C-alpha cells in the first residue's frame, strides 16, 4: 500500500513539475512552462540592423494538425545559407517552437552560424502519441525542398530524439529504458529533469501499452539498419544530466555502425543547461553548431 501511495505521489509531483493537469479524457491542461514570444518578421523600428540578429516569421505546416514552422534568417546575410531544421524540447509533452528559450537560442544560432533555421512546432502527447511528432518531423523535412546536401537536422532533448529518428545534430537527446543507468540512479532527484518527470513524459508519449524499451525510447535495444546511411553526427551532453549514460551508449553504437560522431560530452552542466539563460552555454552551443556545419 505504501508503494502505491509513493508511486501516486511521484506522478502527482511530476505533473506539478510540468505545470500540467491531466483531464478525464486523457488530454492535458497545460500552464505556460516557458513564456511564448512572437516572431519578428521585420526590423524593429528605430533599431539598427546590427542590433537585431535575425528576422523570423511563422508559416503553416499542416492546417489540419495545427502545426507550423518558425523560420529564422540572419539580418546581415543574403547569400545562400545552410539550412538547420530544428525540433524543440519538452519531453514530447510541453513547449512549442514559440517558447522563449528555444526562440532566443535559434535566433542567435541563425545569425552566428550563419544559417537559415526552420523550427518545427509538432503535435504533443498525450493528445497525440508517438509517432505523431516523427510524422510531423518528416512533413517538415519534405516541406523544405532545397539542396539536401546542405540541410542539417537538429533537436534538443525530446527534439534530439525526433532528430535521431529523422536524422542529425543531437543536443542532450531524450531517451530512456526499463533498466536504469548509473547516471539515472545517481541523478534521480536532480532539479532539471527528475526521474519521475522523465518517466511520466514517456508514459504520456509512447504508444499505448508500450514500455520504455520501445524503439522510440530505447535505441540501444536494437540498432536500426538505417544508421549505416548516416555519415556524420554531432552529439552533445553534460555529465550532470541523468541521461548522459544513454547518450554515451548511443555514441558508441553509432561509432560501431561506422558513423563519424563528433561527441561533446562536457563536465558539470545539467539537462537543458542552455535554456536556463546562461549565455556562455548558449554561445558554446552556437559555436559547436557552426563548427560542425562549416567543417563538413
């Protein structure tokens, strides 16, 4: 009985962390985990172009699914640019392409790389279980009809998981599994991504009846033959992230499959460190993206 009460308490705390309330029909009522910001399709009046890093605008992706793309273009670059298609984080359950931290980072990354950045607002769970987000990802990739030799797929956390299934700059990708790793046990109560929150996100996102060893969640169970088609991959992680052992395991699996992995596993830090407003972490992310793209 105590075990059941403890499990219920952990789920309640996880919903509280996500600022979400479950509804009887299986949907969620979400508060704004991060504030949303509007795009800036034109130069702000009275602001020198040098002070505005990028222009941005929203375009519909799929009217029926209510998905959209937020496009970022550097203000001071008109030449042909590489393209980054990005998927935001939030455990498949919260956040959007309009969430302030993701908007600000991609605004800066677009100018710093420089690159045209396409941020995808995909459908969320539990209203839309996986593979809905993967389907939206592929629709976004097909929407971009440019030179695919100069297109990069990127994602943070859950977005990193989506990028893996669509292929690939992985920023602290969100994976899991039934068997706990040492880093998950060691950092189970960390403030950035507590283990009970991670478990709840997977419970809400995975197809009904699945556990965390489903292929969407745990790529280490079996290596997809499609992996061999991948040539290069940037993988980022922090030792202070409970997911770091899974990230390291994925690096090894990719390398064994012949993929050239640029691994940036850094000391300290935590899951989603660049979303905290630490500008040094944002600068570090932008620099690593630029180096990866322009060293191809």
